[in-house]
C-alpha cells in the first residue's frame, strides 16, 4: 500500500524528467532521434520454449486434453481469480507493452521522449491506466480481480526489466538474466547504456538498487494514475497539463528562452527540477547548490528544455497536447462501448485470448473523438 503522503506528492507533480534523477543506468546515453531518423531493427526475440510432453500429448488427443482440464479445474485452475489473472496477462502482453513500439515515431520524434526505459514505462503506464478505467466498471468481484492481476503483471514485468538493465545476460543487451527467460517479449524502444571503458560485473543485480527503482516506479504509477483520474473530472485542460508533465517532459516550465544576439561561450542547458519526494531529489543538497545550478546539471535522463535555437519546437506543444487528449478520450469511449463479456472474455480456461483483437488500441493520430473502428 502506498502511503497517503506519497500519493499527495505524486499528484502535485509527476514528471518523467524528475522522478528518476539519480539513476543514470536507466537512461540511455544517446540523444533522442531526429524527426528524420528511422526506427531501428526489430528486436531479437528469445528462442521459443519447447513444449512439454504433456502439452504435446494434450494437443494431439482430445480425451487427454479434457482429462487435463478437469484435473486443473479441481486444482483451482478454473477459479474466477485464476481466469482473471490469465486474462489480465494477455491484455497486458498483447495490448499495453506493444504501444511504445507501435507508435515509436510519435513518442520519440514528435514528443522527443528519449529512447530510455523511463520513456517506455511512461507510455505503457498510460495504457495500463486506460484499461484500468474500463475494468472499474465491471461487476464485483471481477473488477477487483482483473485490476489487481493487471497491476501485478505490470510490476512483475517492470521488475524483470529493471533487473535486466542493472544486470543483463550479456553486455549491451536488454535480455533478462532469469533462467526462464524474459517475462514479456523484448523491445528495441530502449537500450542499455554501459559506461565507456567499463564492463558489467557478473552476478545478480543488487537488491538494494532493484528495490529503490521499484519504489520509484510505484510512485510514478500512482501519481500519473491519480492525475489522469482527476483530469477526467476537471476537464481537458487538466488532462493537457498531465500530458505536458509526463509526455512532453515539462519543458519550458521556467519560460521559453529565445535566441539572443548577445555573444555567449556557454552552451544553453536547463531541465525541470522536482522538489517533491526527498528520496528522489536530495532537497537539502539542492538548497546548498542553488536551484539554478541544479537546473543546469545533466542528470542523464535525456529530457531538458530546448535550446534557444530550437525554441520553435514549443509551437507544436498545444497541438501535441490536443492530439493526446483526443486519443485518451477516444480510447476511453471506445472501451466503454464494448460489452463486459468482450472485456473479460468467456471466463473459461483456455479462452483467455478471445476477443483481444477488439480491445486493441488505435492510432494516436486517428480521426475524431467519436470515430468508430
């Protein structure tokens, strides 16, 4: 359970530029691609596991399959909680984790999100929240079971990916070091950045660092979810503010700096600093150094204000915010129109993937708010 103080702090300000300041190993060392850049090669998928003897036997014999299913049902495999857990995993794997790669050009080129795990987490977190909003409307106990299972799968996957980043199976790899393979398929949206001249030590990722990162990501999940929940009640302007903080990096919070004719030898650099959450931002050290000094320190996140020569990029911000607000409203409305049995599936063992295609999210830039797909 997240303490109420954390919820309040996250609600006031949740930004991808400020919740992960002291974690340079999460951020990629490379800059965000330019609009003319092309997506990289498809990520290498882990080898498919060989089916067990029992699985092959059940698939080849209807009698054996029925017997196995009956036995599994007696062991609780067919309980409503178990079915909800498997359905939630299919929803997470087939709907949520694909969205960063499906709209990679939009997130990285138009929103200028750097190709980091933090950016990947933020995009996936948005789509987990979209599903959560629809799952709340299910009757109980289905609603609670599906939501809890979806969040559980989300954070199990996040922990597996954090461990792979801190201690990958091989250098320059996002593959999981787990002996059973990654929790969900790999992505090429982000890469692991090794420090120059250093190799990663062998062994497991330090538990202290894993725990610290999971706490930060839990705060981000809670903060962004609460902010979007509030925006559903307060209107599109509130939602646009949430989008600006989380998906546009909060750039320009201290004002836009335009080109100047005055000569200067120092390159321009400024980032947003979040003073909420003393464990992430060392507020006492910031007080000692001064806020302006901290703003000009590169924290490795890859998100900072545009240089004066790039000030024209802010012109696109209102249109980007309006596009994302329309996308969120459109997808919420589409999910609302789907019957409950399409959301949950038939709720029988073996049918967890039914109707999943009807739940797939549409394009970010797609028609009007009331467009039918």
